[in-house]
C-alpha cells in the first residue's frame, strides 16, 4: 500500500528539512504545503526530498486541505492508499508513523488518531486543560467510542476516509471537523500513543490560547448541529 504524508508548514525553514527526511523513512512521498511563508520553507522542503506546494490562503486548515485534495487525486489514480498528517515544526515524531498506519494495514480502523495522553506525554498545563475541555465537549452526548485526544494533528487515514472526507475549516478547527465528519459517516476510529515535543513550551504558538480554545468549542457546536451527532 502506498502511503503519503501531508505536512502544512509556515516559516519552518529551521525544522522542515529534518522533518521531511525523517518522514520519508516511513512513507512513499511527502507533500509539504507551504502556507505562504516568508522564509525558505518550500526550498528546503524540496532539497530534503519533499514535493512542495504553495497555499496562499492563510490557515493550517487551508494548507492541509490543499494537500488533502492532491492526495484525493492521487487516490483516484491508484497512487495513494494511506494519508498521514503531521506538523512541520518538529513537535511530532515521524518514528510514530508505523504505529499510526498499523491499525489501517490490519483493517482495524479507517482513521487512526495520535494521542499524547495514552502514555502521558509532558504537555504545558494550560494546553492540557484546554485539550481536556475540548475533548470532553467533543465526546459528551456521543453514543459511540470516546476519543482521548481530540486535538493532536498527527493522524492517518485510509483510502475510504480520504475519499469520503472533505476539509472545509481554514484553521486548526479542521482537526475537530475530521472527527465529527468521520463519526457522522460511521468510519472506524482508533487511537495510538504518539510523542509530542514542546520546544520552549509557550514559544510554540503565536495563537492566543483562550481565543483558540473558544474557536474550537464553537466549531464543535457548529459541526454537531450541522451533522446532528
């Protein structure tokens, strides 16, 4: 089965080269979607072995959706059976990719979520609290299996999920969107432990954590009402 990785990236010239090289150990192709960076992210990605795409619309969701559409086309011509998503900043460990794809290869899942909490990865306290609230809200009143980390961007999808899911969110809300739509479609979801390295903790994100958290919670409400799950 042919596996392809999608890596959205914005101003990650310091990290993207190593991420691409390590990821290529476990997949057949890497697509780095440069979200209109002002540095040499795209150039270094190409030098490291990736296919670099440019997405001018701002947002991790927009960048991921660009790569997603490319992988849907690849699937239509028999060139993509599994998609793996991970970040370009070095927080995710590409060595976890085999664990993410194993349930798909064994036909035990359509989507595999990376979980930072199964083996208790150290995470900044405010992020852990925010993730716990978001995860609880995404699970409450849902009659199927709960997920334990609704906000980890390291995931894998089989061809069925890739074909069935379309990404609409332009921000990090795409992570919740994928869970909600997958549940609505009856896709099988599994979770496996993954590592996450926080470099400098609070320096990892330019987003206001309160505004970010509220936007995700509003996204949960929107998709629950829209999909009625």
